């Protein structure tokens, strides 16, 4: 479990580097996520972040009115909000016992380590989405990319059934671990805006 947490820290750093380089005029750009502009993806991250924090704390999900599409969390200083939320997630999952036992994501009960894997995937996959949409590069070390691959491999079938991941994109076996993880969740590593 310590390796998962170290990978979360590494992915969070890469994610924050990408977010720090985003500009207001990037918000309208398309991303590899169907139907998501950069603005919509930032909104997605800010909307679901408190749910992941609650899962890490083994607390009930936050009470919210409406869904993600009803929220617009990009009106204020969204970059600072994303940075603070990223730091909070790292702090929460660094608490002793945070990766142990069961927790909930909304009404679904699951191992706390699965929620930690979801956080890792949010940082790495959506970090890549934001990077490629805005002409940046997300850099993950091999240990972090391997932890990401293991996390998404463990949830891929269920996530695809729920419509969270797209159909797997074939990627050559010789591809990087990050590219293979991207293909597994339905991203084309060669996607460009």
C-alpha cells in the first residue's frame, strides 16, 4: 500500500505541474474525454474531489444539489482550488489506515485502496488529458505508471460497464506503461486536438 501512496504523490506532482501551466484561454479547448472541454474537465475534477476526500476519510459523501453538469466550479480561482484539493487528497490518503479496510464512494462500498487507485487515476489520466489538450506533456516515472496500470486494470471491466471508461484502444505491446494504461481506459495515446 505504501507504493500506491508514493505513486499518488508522484502523480499529484505531475498533475499540479500541468494545472499550473493552464491559462484562461485553454478552458475552451477540446480534451480526449468525449464531450469535455478543459473547462468541463476542471469542473469534473473539482466536483468529484470532495467525494474522493470523503472516501479517503471513510465519511459520507458530501451533500450536493444537482449533478456535475449543474455545477460550474470554474468561475473563481479554479487553478488554486485544484492545487488545494490535490494537496488535501494526498494528506487524506497519507493518514495512517486510510488505505485499509472498506469505505464508500457515494453509496457504493469498496476497499479504501480502490478509492486511492481512483485518485491516482484522476491525477494521472486527467492530468494527461489536460496536458495533451493544451500542448503539454505529463511526465510519470515508471513506478507511478505501473501503479496506474495496475489500478485501472483492476477496475476496467466495471468502469467500462458503468460508462466511466471507454472501449479499450489497442496499443502496441512495446508501448510505454502510461500509453498502455491510456489504451486500457479508452484513450488513444496518439490523440491530439
